[in-house]
C-alpha cells in the first residue's frame, strides 16, 4: 500500500468465501446509472410522448432496484 491508496486486491483477498458470494449477488444487478440511462433512452424512443414520466420514475426505479439487489444478498446469506 503506497501512501493513502488502498490496494483492492488485498482487501478482496481478506474476505471470506461467504462474504464474496453475498457481495457478488448484492452488487450484480441493474441498479446503476448506466443501465438506467439505457432504459430511459430505449423507453423514450418507444413512447416519446411519455418521456417526462419515464424520466421522473427512473430515480424511484433505481432506489427500488438497489433495495432488490440488497435483498438478493440477504437471501443468499440465509442459504450459505
């Protein structure tokens, strides 16, 4: 570790197998701004008259998707 930099590979190596499995499920979802932007663009092209509505709902969808991703991690934790 140099200065204030954190070596991510060292941190990952220190996690248990169970933690890695939970993180994999919790973080591998569509709750990110890139995916949300793609969805807004596609839906806006399909239904241009509802573009404002789609844009307004996207932040709620991101929060909901984040909650689902975290719930997936919690469910995996129960079974591992």
